[in-house]
């Protein structure tokens, strides 16, 4: 007799909040329903993941949860073990530390592996700081690029900023960046010093939080405005327009 093949579990991509806010203010019911029936998770940080799950489903027994950590310290050899429950018919939730899994997030490697193994991937709706900033910027939503972190080296960073400013003009394409929150104020200073006066710059901080701040000005006008971005998760978008 042929062995009975159990149906594979599914990989659910579970978005989280972008900060300390009521989850159900920014997340749909589909996220709550997924957390109700999923007990196996791949997460960046176990402590914050448990806290998030409890905020969504307080009655879920924490001891029933199986959590695997996926971060910069995780070895590639561990990825297969993380996805193995799906091959045994168990649904798995992939959770980012903030926002959407796989977007500026290490979870993309697990999603890629799931596709390779024929596991169904189900992305759930949730807040993406990148897209929300783009929506609120007034810049080119038809053509934009997310560039992640720029180089730390001063000369390399200067060259990158100049290069992306030129690219935004040549392709009429908005260019998106992020920076480590404690470096935000210095990064904004660098942008204002290096960009052309007529280049548009959007600064979007604390998106979806009570302290949300989204402003777009030309660089020349930004120099007349002051904002403290220290330790505030921030998205930057530049566009040198025609």
C-alpha cells in the first residue's frame, strides 16, 4: 500500500503593529482569526511575539505555543527545521518584529523556502510603513523603489544619496530609505546638506501611532522646519522632479 500523504500545512504571513498601539485599530479580523488557530510560529523575537499574540488572543495558552527565532544570528541550516511543521500538515505563522513579514524583514528567506517546497503562502493584510509613507507623501506612486539602509561610511553615504537623487530625476522615480532610529537626526541633516534645494523630501515617522508625523517639503523649505526624529521609526522618500 502506498503511504497516505497528509495535506501540507500553510504558511501564514502575519503582520504586526508598527509600535505601541491597539492591534485591532490597525489590523483586520483575518489576523485575529489566524492567531486563534495557529500555535506554531517563526518570529524575530520570542518575547515581543508572545506579547503580541497575547494582545490579540489573551485566552490562548502560552505554553501551547511553539516559537522558532529567525534573525541575523540564525544559521541557514535551521531554516528547513522551521518550515518542517508545514510538511507535516501543521499551519505555521511567520511574524515580523514590526509591520509586514518579508518586507525589509528576514522572513523573506522562509517564504522563498516555502515556495520551493510547494507550501501554500498566505499573506495577510496589515500595515507596511513603506507603503503608508508612500501613500502619504504625494510623490510618484506609479514608480518608486525601496533602498533599505544607506552605507554608514560618510563618503559612501554621500555618493549613494547623490546617486539616488539623480536616479529619481532620470527615471521620475521616488526613492525610499530607512535609517537606524538613533541616527535619524544626523541622517536628516545629511540629506538637507547634500540634496538639491528643489528636491522633494518626505519624512514619515511613527506611522499609525498617536505621534504620527508625515510631511513633504522641498529641501529648501525643510531647512526652515525643525523636527526631532531621535529613536522614532522613520521612512524617508526623495524625488527630484522635472
